[in-house]
């Protein structure tokens, strides 16, 4: 019985520490994004393909690159940022993503680099087409396929990194947004949910301890 009590105390303590660590971290935010329309189809990939886009700026602290690729069941995507022939950073996202964008985690970028060429590769396993969204441009500034052919325009790219504020600092803002669009709106909605969760955990722990004492 004593071992069970110790295990319960340790698990609750570890949960509290884990929550504290998460709240101390900063959420990922957009560090830079070129103002290009994302409703134009630059190209449609129907099989495994590669493409590159030059004249991009890679911000300091970049942790992920978001590409405007669309799919219901997205394929594996590899991304690399090149400065000349030097690989500045690279990363890969496995298959199974969905939507009109895909976020690919990359190695952290220590310093801003410009200009860079962003290249990506798709590994298609099925017949689903994967459109690339962006803005229509002339051939001189357009993205290019792996064969060097100019596409219809430039793809929309966002560079993501850690924000300046922690989740704990943003707690009031998050709580306020969670309370919007409900029958009873307000920050108190999120606080009520939090209090109910804490009460449920406390009651469950007390019930376990009471049962253990009764068995003893």
C-alpha cells in the first residue's frame, strides 16, 4: 500500500513538472512570410517531384518551413535551404498530413541567411495530385522544377520559429480566446474548465487513498 501511495505522489509530481516545462516554452510563430497570394495554383504534382525557389531570406531562429502544398493524404516532403552549394538547413515531414499547407521541421538556423534557395521533394505513393499554391509571376522570378523549367509563379513559403513569449505569459490571452463563440462567453469559461480538472484530480486521488486505507 505504501508503494502505491508513493507511486501516486510521484506521478502527480511528474505531471506538475511536465505542465510547468510546457508552460515555460514559447509557441511556434511565423518569423517571416512573403506577401504572396495562396489561392493560385502554380503547378500540380501528379508523381514524385522536386522544385526550387530562389531569392528567399532564411530568418535567424528558423525551426520549420511551411510550404503551400495541398493534399487530403499528403506524401513525404523533404526540404533544404541552399546558399550557393552549401546546405544551410534541411528537414523532412512524413506522409499523412492534410490541408493546403505542410510544415516541415528543419535544423535550427543560427544566423539569418540571404539569399537562399528553398528546394523541396515529394515522394508520392498514390495517384492523388498535390497542387502547389502561390502567386503567378513571370518566368524570371518563378519557382523552377527539378529539371530547371520555370513554373507558373512563386510558391508561398513561411518560416517558423519560437516566439518571444512563453505559454504562461500568454495564458490570459489563450483563456480569453477559448471563451469566445460560446453560449456563455468570457475568460471565466477556461478558468472553470481548469478548476473542474483540478477538482477531479484531487477527488480521484483522495478516493484512491481512502480505498487504500480501508484495505489496510
